């Protein structure tokens, strides 16, 4: 459905009817609402075909009057499940258990950042990426190291003094003698935030159905440096020396086709490199909407984005999953930089680090290096696939 909308601005329903919406973005939510209503019709003993058509007609009329955000909010209410079903009883954590997890989580996050001081994080090309692009800094942002149990868990013995210190500062409600996370009233339930979550949900579903590709060899970092002086601007995205010459960078980009499928990587290409990407027409015509068409699970930047999407759901998903996403993202970023034309020999070594201990270059300019890159990329994907499945489950 997402692919049909990206290409044609409309959907072909399972019953063969064409459904289109003038209001951009509203259709995805209407289709979800129609699907949920059709299932409800089945449960009620009515025919799914006639019920779906009635709901679709009503939803299309509403879509012409409502904004995208209002339709998103209506869909969220429709997706909340059968109100007649009793909720699952929450899991309770004893005070000594959850307080231990609070401390363990803080230690593990800071260990992943190598125990570096803030200045050291800013100087590290891998760790600084998560600080700049994802706003995650365990030293200056207290929320980054606050542990959360996720929804459906009650913490026994928590007090008001724990909120904003050991635990997230809001979204709690008292359920004597415990507290639990409560979604109602949280900024995450604002229509604009819900729309973003539906978008993420759609991408995760697409990724689950697509095969991973391991043939890009990380050349997007090379394309960002390809012939940088043609437009009079030198574009160095890192304050690092190069390990190969500019002539070598240009040769590698010209000889090997660029197969990058990630919009946020391609948009940093130099003007001379942009026409060399095999997906250039899709990027030109769709822009960011190309995510629905091109994004694929083997991409290192998709693995990094799993962490960003997990952050968007915080504190309503377990911090253990956020930690898994961070670990996978760091591993992906490390390979990203090892395959880049930058010289990492001067980067502060993090001996014994579970992810960043080895920063030797992966020389994708050679056949042997490309084979090594594909193997390492597949290892990253196998780890990230588990994270993506868990994240999709919590998002649903």
C-alpha cells in the first residue's frame, strides 16, 4: 500500500477499488482504519466486503474535512483493541530489582560511550554522530541515562523523589503501592507525534518484507567527497585526515556504481556524485518519500535509525531495548567509518570496548576489502534484525 501511494498517490484496495486522497498523508491512516473496521465487521458476523466499503466511504468523506493529524488520532483510537477485552495484568517489579536495573543501565550506557568525558565524545567520529544527529549524550542529557521499564510494568516502592532523577520525569500514575507508566496526556499522544509513529510503523513493516542488500560497500562516504571542488566548495564531513588521495576517491566512485538507498546519506553527496547513483530518479522525484520505496534492512543507516525510532517511543518501551538499539547503531556506525576514506588511526583508542575496540580500515577500494565489508555488514544486519522485530512489536 505504501509503495502504491508513493508511486501513484492512491491505493488499490483488496476488493479492487481505487482509493485516493487529495490530502497528503491522510490515506495511510484511512486505510488502516478501514482494515481495522473490516476485521471488526467479521467479528460481529457482518460481511467484510460491504462493511469495508461503508467504512471506506465514511472515512473518505471525513478525510476531506479533517486534517492528517485528526485522521491519525482517529486511527490510533481504532487500533486500541477491543474495549470489551480485559487488559493483561501488569508485571510488578520489586523495589530492589528495579533500583538495581537503574544503576546497571546507567553504567552500561556510559560504558558504550567508552567512559570518555564530554570533550572526548565530541572528538570521537562515531560517538559524536549519536550526539549530533540523535541528540543522545549520557553526560549532558540526564534523560539519556534514566531507566524505564516500558508499558505494562509496575514499580513497587517508587516515590516522587525518583521522578526526574532515577526515572523519567513524567508519564507516571500511582497505583498504590506502586507506579506505572501512563500514556494519556503524554506529548507522544499529540496528533503530530502519532503521525510520525504511523510513518515509522509503515517503514518497519516494509523493511520486514524486503530482503537485505549487501552490495553498496559503504561508498556513500566516498560520494560525499567525490570531486568536491567542482562547485568551488570543499566538503569534509569529518575533521579527520584522509587515508587515500583525492584521485583515489574519484576513481573508486567512478568505477563502482553507487547503490545507496538511504535518503539521508544521498542528500550529502557532492553535486558531481548525485547523478552516479543508480536510484537517482527515485530520489529526485520522491525526495524523502523514497523511504517507502527504497529503504532496505541491510543498510547501516537504517540500523542506526532503529535507535532514533526507539528514542521516539521512550519512555514507553523498555530501556533494555533502547540499549540494544544503541549497541547495534554503534556497531553500524563503526563499520560505516572504517569503510570511509578517512584515517582513523588518530582516533582515541577504546581498548577492550565491546563495539569500538577495532577501528582498522575496511579497504573497500579493493576486492578483498569489499568482501570483508559485505561479511561485516551482514553480521550487523543479523543483530539489527532482532532489534527491529522487538521495536516493531512495542510500536504495534
